[in-house]
């Protein structure tokens, strides 16, 4: 009914999503975004739930072709080029051209077990809902192993539509990728979650955050 394209275009348009990237709202924005995608699916089939793509499994394999995710039964078996098998064969990108993946061509790895361990080991909210685009005067140093940066490994690894922000959401694999909840369960009591946020500081992130 057009809902998928409508949602994908929101992520593609920085004017519609100014707090989606480059700052502490990254995780919360994408959590809400994925929730709305799941709701749209449930309006069609109320039994649907989005699965989680645990990319650390790829990190343990010598060849991605051995992973069941990249088969016609699940996300499609095409390793490089237009997706021609599975439920998403024939899907188009934002340009109207066929949806493309290039697994491992631009990057040899996804977010792995060590990336996960470093991210989940953080204890300060400023290190998780991180300042990733700071300016002079921000008192927080950029931590290059934060979740916003680390999740980018898998975008580059999948390649094709996933490689660029304005096209990424046009590949359905985009909506299966999240890890923030694991940190919240491990590090935050439920009563802390609604009130624990990094401080507002215009030197650390844009006003949209």
C-alpha cells in the first residue's frame, strides 16, 4: 500500500529526520522508526514480529555463503549485484533501479563480537547515546567504538543500498539491525530509562538532538 516506501523516504530525507544521525538521538530515533515499521507490518498481519540480525555470527564464519540469512528462504541469495532470489527479488531502490547488495566488497567484516563487547561494556549514558559530531568546546571526546559508529560496519559490509544513508532503508535488511536494548537491560533499571539522557550542549550536537 506504499507504507514501506513512505517510511524509507523518511530515513532518506535529512529534513524529515534531522536527529536520525550524528548525535545522541541516533539510537532512540531508530528505535521509534523500527517500531513504526513493525506496526505497519502488523496492520497487515498482527502476528508479525521483526527478528534481530545478530551480525556476530558472520564474524565467526570464513565465508558468508554459509550463513542461512543470505539464502532464497530469507533475505535472498545474491552476494553481489541485484537481488534476484527470495521474497525481495525484484525490489527497487530509491532510484527505481533494482535493489543491490555487494556483500563484503567494500568492507571485510560486520559488527563483530569484540565490537559488541566494547559497546555493551560502556557505563556512561554519554558513551552510549553518544556525541558523534562534536565541535570546538564540547567537553566530551569522541569514542570511536560507540554504537552509532560501530553499526556502520554492517552498512558498509552489505553494500549496495545499505552503503549510503539516503538509500539504506530501501533494503529490508536495514530494519533487522538493533542492539541498544541489550545495553539497556544490562545497565539501566527501568525507572532510569525515561530520564537518563546526555546533557544538551550545542557544541556537542545539533539542536535537532
